[in-house]
C-alpha cells in the first residue's frame, strides 16, 4: 500500500494530492504526527481527515481546492 504524507500547511501539496487521487476518490487510514489514529478521504474538490484525538474528541479537518479550510468536532469516542 502506498504511503501518503499530508502536509496541511502546504496548499500546493494539498492541490497536488487532490489532482492525483481525487478524480476516483481515495480513502486512507493512518496516524498523525502525535500517534493519533486517522481516517481520511481525498475527493474531487477536497481532502477530509478525521482524527481520534488522545483527549477523546473526534476532530475533522477539511481542506478545499479553493484554499478554504474547516475544523469541526464530531463528538467523543470511548477509549478502551
């Protein structure tokens, strides 16, 4: 399986990933730099990443091809 590193502070990189993988859609799982579990999708116009944070919250970051971003919190997960 191909490893993808997403640099969310480099919008040129975000656009390259959208162009390369977004046409057919691409779903991935992994870990962030803090060791938190992630699941994400690269779509035609955006990249969305859900992160199961160590504090129990599920954070969603979305990076759109028009340079806008969103960060939402979608509840808590039960650690166990």
